[in-house]
């Protein structure tokens, strides 16, 4: 009886979290799955349509456009961000003066509110009076249209994303500090230089950390919304219309809640496929310790 009483006390203490999980997480997930098979505008009662929403998705040209833009930003942006993050971590792992200050400066952009970051870069990349274009024109170089030119809009968003590499950089920095120094000493005795040590020791030992950052980057890229909504709102000419923004438009501008729910479940499927591909790639090329 005493054990049962203690169990009830435990459930009582857990009840606020359990209620929040059921009401704000489990119920919306189940409801969105049901709504994805209905026509639902958020006001009237849902009308069952079966697979109608999913069939309509593949007939919608904006659907394929949004998938292309999302995958483009992920395939180009994630590798660039990871390379720069690793290089920054390597630099900040060396013994230099004011190392702590430099680490803080590199990390600060990642804790700036997303809306503030987007507004700052929207001003910085302004084609008429933005500091970047003013600087390029003073050098006699062509000034791109950035956020108003379909050819430059996606590179501008990638550039904005690179600015916030503080979080993956800190994780890489922690991974570098966990690599045993004896490995580098042994490599030095064998005559290996810095580049050989980097590719033979540093990168393989960082494989788990790279895997984590890439997976998080994939998930974040597939859910990208706020920065793009503030900076371009999907323009120009839908060149930056990403998947999450298209879901938002259908749900809260066109009130197609059922259609948006179907899109959300397709997004979950695409994200799962992308993450599985990342795991498969790292399972073949990564190093995760000697097999027992």
C-alpha cells in the first residue's frame, strides 16, 4: 500500500507536465493527422475527403517549388555552415590572447533574437543603401540585388544563416577538447604534418559531433520560417518560398487547415528521410570508435 501511495504522489508531481504533454503536444499531433484527411477551415466542421489533400499536393506547383527551395537551402547552407564552424572552432581552440573574448564574440550572434537578426540583415543587404552594397560599389564591384533579385535571394539567406554559427561552433570546440593529445603526439613522431593530422585524426574523431550538428542543421533547415518570413516573405517571385512558409500561408492566410495538416505530415516524412540519409552516409564514412 505504501508503494502505491508513493507512486500516486509521483504521478501527482508529474501531472502538470503530463497534462501539458497531452494537451499541447499529443492532441495537436493526433488532430493534425485526422484533419489531413478532411477539408477544414478552422471554423466549420471538418468534411472527410480521404486522400484528397495529399493528391492535391502533388498537383500544386508551389508545393514542388517550396520543396526545391527548402532542399536547396539545406544542401548549400548546411555544408558551408559546418565547414566555417569547424574552422572557427579550430582557431578558437588555439592558445591566443583574449581567447575567451573571441569565443564570446563568435557565440553572441546565435543568441540574438531571430527577428532582430532578420531585420539587421535585411538592412545590411539592402540593394540601395545597405552597407555591403555601398562597400562593393566603392571597390568598383557590381552590387547584387540580394533580397529583390531571384538569383541572389537564396544566397543572401544562406549568408544570413552563416552569421549564426555560434551554437555548432561551441559544440565543435567541446569535441576538439575531448580529442586525446597523445594522438597528435604520436602522429608528430611519425612525421605527420598539420594537414595530415587534421584529416587523419581531427575529422575522424569529430565524426559524432559533425553528425549531431548536421542532423540538427537538417531539422532546422526544413523548419526554417521566421528569418525568411521577415526578410523576403517568400519573394521575389517565390524564389525563397520554403515549405514551412507555404504551410503557414495555407493554414493562416487561406484557412486551409486540412491541406496544411497534410503538408505538415509530408514535411515530417521528408525530414525523416533526410535524417536517415545523413545517418547512412556517416555510418559509411564516419568514425564512432572501434567495434567490439
